[in-house]
C-alpha cells in the first residue's frame, strides 16, 4: 500500500484492482480521504461480491454474463450509485478466459442497456498471449465502434503500446509500475 500514496500525492487518480477483498482493505480509508480517486474493478467479478464492489468502485471492466449484469443493476439501485461498465469480450474464444463470445456481444450489450439500464461505456479484452495482438485489437475496436461506444479497456504492461495504436482509452498497467505480484 505505501507505493500507492506517492502516486496519489503526485495527482494520479485512476487505480485498478483484481481482488475485491484486497481492495476493500487497501482502499476504503484512502478513498474516504480522497474523493477524487476512481477505482476500477479489473478482475473477474463474482455475483456474491457485487454488494462490496458497488459502494467502493467507480468502474467495472469485467462484465461477462447476464446474471452478473442483473446483480449489478439491483445493487446499484439499492444505494443509488451507478458505475461505468465495460463488457469483457473473449476476443480469442479461449476456454480458460471469461468474457462474452464475440458473436454474442451485440445481443449482450442490448440486454444490458434495455433490461438493466447499465452505463456501458466500452468493451474490454485480453488477447491470447501467443496470438496476433494487433489483429485482436483491431477486431475489438471495430466492434466497439459498431456499438457506438467511446472507450476501450485493453492493453497491459506487456502490450499497452499496441493497444494505444488501436484506440485504447484505459490501460491496465500494474506490474510495470508496482512490480510483479508476490
């Protein structure tokens, strides 16, 4: 946690977290003292954790199923706080990764908007490690544009320059700043 404070003091306001329990412990007091901070849930989100995410976070980058969309809708309504949300797309159709299949994104997006009135601001993807990242980034950008969305969450420490070339507006750079997780 001490490595975060110099960044906040310098004026950085956007931070991402992968784990809900860790974020609660790390960020509750810091966000209370720094109202301008924006916290992004970038890890896999389970429905039973949504009640903890909505009060603390400002963005969710990992919406990947309708059950989760409904739970987010209900929890947001309870406390009258509405987060900005990215739909996670399984751009490489990888079995081990979460995300909406690329063929189902239009339907999923429309359900999130019409049924749950979620503030979907863009798509998020993590391309296959051994694939042509530029091809995947171009594909997700085209899909994002076809939906009329203005933000893209793509690019991490090892590929953020490629992601920027294809219009990423949110980068998930952690290990290049804070080092590898222990």
